[in-house]
């Protein structure tokens, strides 16, 4: 496995994981806090999501450098992390890019 594929696979995994943590935070933890007055899930899932988001940013920078992504493509990957389900769309694109790199 080439270094480029490994970097992209790691980013793909964290993109999916970060997306799941964002959805749990938005659609489980926050309703529990604001509707049922149970704030603890926001505290823990917010912390977890924050850590995953930082790792996502670091790995995105690594992808930008190693795979020589354009600034625009990197910016899109950053922006979709703020959109619910955005990282799942990106994860599908990453899967196709990994397949293309493996064929080369």
C-alpha cells in the first residue's frame, strides 16, 4: 500500500467517525439537553466531537500536503465537516479516490 493510499484511508476513517459524532451531538445529545434538561451527553459528546474535529483538520492538512490537493478541494473538505451528513458525502468521494489510486 502506498503512502498516499494510507493517508487517504486514515482521513476517510476519521471523516466518517467525525460525521457520526457530529450527528450524535446534534440529534441525540442536544435534544436531551434542551428538551429533557439532561446536559451531560453534550458535555461528553461535545468533547469527543471536538477532539475528532481537530484530528480531522490535522489529517486534512496531511492529505493536502501528501496528495497535493488543490486549495479549493481542501476547502470543500473542510466546509462539509460543518454540514450534517457532509462528511458522509466526502467519505464516498474519498473511497472513489482510494480506488483510483490503487489502480494506478
